[in-house]
C-alpha cells in the first residue's frame, strides 16, 4: 500500500471548509486523492506518488497537463487583460473557428460550462417551437440543471422491466420539473417511435449524447442517429447533440462529423480549451437568430472571456495540425489499450471487457459490451469499484465508472506501464486478494 499520510491530512483539513471534501460530486470516487502537480499524462499527489492520468480533467485536458501551446497562449493573453465584458479579438477568432468546425453551425455562442450550454440550447428549442416538453434518453447526462438532470442513473430507482420514466436524481429537485421531461430507452427505435406517436407534437427538443459516455461508451452507429434525425423532422422537433464530451475529441467536427448526421443545435466544451473553462452551443441560423436583440435571453459574465478563448484557439490549432494527426494518434492509442485490456481480462478469466471508439473508452463489469443502457444494470458494480481502487493504488487513475480519456500526451511508455499494472491488478482480482 502507498503511504498517503500527507494526502490524508490535506483531505481532513479540506473537509472542514469544503463541503464533503470535494469540489464536485463527480469526484466522489477519488475523494482523498490530493494532487499537487501535473505534467503531460502524469500527475503527482501530496505524498510524491505518481499516477498515469486517464481522467484528464474529465476529458478537458486532451493535450495533457501544462500543454505548451495552451500555457504560452494564456501567458501572452494575461498581459493584455483577463476579461472585458465586451467583444474582443479572441472571441471573434474563436467563433469563426467553431462555426467552421461544426456541420450544424451557422452561428454560435459561448458559456462557461456544459450545463449552461445545454440550458441555453433547450431554451432556444422551446422558443422556436412554442412547446415545453423535452425528450431525453435514459442514462444520458446533460448537466446538473434541475430541468434535465433526470433519469441519468435510473438503476437507482427502476427495475429492468419498468418502462423508462422521468426520475429525479437528487433531493432538492422540484417534482414539477418532471412534467416537462419525457424519457426514452437508448438504442430502442420501436420504443422511441411509440413514445413520439403519443407525445411527438408536444416535444420541443430531443437531446442526446450522440456517442454516450457517461454510463459507459456505447456506439449506437450512424443508422440509429439518422433515424432520430428523420423522426425529429417528421414531428417538428429540434434535434440537439450534446457534444460536451465527444466534441473536439472524436474529431474537430465531433460525433456529428464522425457519424455524418447533422443536428439542429449542438453543445460543446471540455476538450475545446485544453483545461480552461469554456463551453458553448451552435446551430442553424434560424434558431441562433432568436438570440439577436435579446429576443431569447442568454446571459453570462464570463462567456468567451479572453483567457479561455485564447486557450481554446491554441487547443483547436494544435489538434488541427497535420490534417488532424492528433486524433488519429489518440484513436490508435485507445484502441490498442482496449485490445490489451481485453486480452488481459480473457487470460485471467475475469467478467470484464473494454470497448469504445478510441479517444474515450470504457471498462465494463461484464463479459461483453452493452448495446443499451439497461444492459449495464446487470453489471457487477462491486467488481468495477474494486478494479478502480486497485488501479489507483498502482498509480493508474481512471474514472470510477470505468471510463478512460486519452490525450495526446499518452505515449508508448504510458501504454506499457498501464498494461503491465492492469495485468497485475487482474491477477489479484482473479485470486480474490485485492485489498481495495
């Protein structure tokens, strides 16, 4: 076991002043990890222990920690001002770059977080259609706003055979928000068609993760997404791709470019700015034009602040070099890691598997990858938790839910070390000797 005295002391001190000892509920799986430094694909804790980082700032650090292009751009911008509360050159350049990236984008706006971007997109859809209801998929995450933080982890509330329905995810959410949310099962077209036959003319927007990651990576394929596009057209529904995770990770044009399916609106964030806080939404001119003259209100003090904007420009420029060679590199790394994990799990006869497109992948506590969210409800959550903690003790930091985010800083050395330590952890799990 690693000596964690300094980290534990810092966590106890933090817990006295920061509620729960963590800055976000999303950090609960690694509460007690107290980091002091990050370089490339590695971080160091208060006790001097190193970790290969596959959290990568929840996917934001696609270029790794302390990426030179981002650091240099930010340092240069600091000499000119941090924010202006008015238009500035970085905002102009970034907006032009973003519109050029996204197939759906005639225009865009920026926010500080993905949650804010989703709220703005939903408001636009409601304003454009005159309808109030939103359709989302069970297991998909669209931020923590009361009106959409619904049925994200429905396993807590509903059985396998129950029809999906709107469920609050936390105390403090008013029951009233559920009346405007319709929930459908993921990757089940007949079920969706039935729901739309009942509610289609009441629904303003259908929002989804086109490449779901928040409950494990599940690739539905282009045909399914195209079917959603057709159903939305038929029912006059605004199709929103939530690309906060997939955007600038599957490619400069995100999942809509990867699958060749164009939504009406999209949201994006995380990987766009290499770790600086910025997100946004983009879409067709007739929808985005509703923001002109504050016809539809969208506010935000820190929207497209100069520092985050230049970080985003530096990140996008770096990812775009050599015809997007960075995306090919992280895809190859992720797929190699997936293959390596699966070989290890088979050799140790563990009911685990890995799957994903490459830039983000998942380990599932089952022998085969799931096709639908509800497939994950039968997985061995306790085994996945043991794996996560055992890897952390070995210096491999992944998401508690089994995801791994790949960045350009990951290379052969990280690959070899990760597979070596996964093999060691798998051996302890097989023999029932894990102390996690």
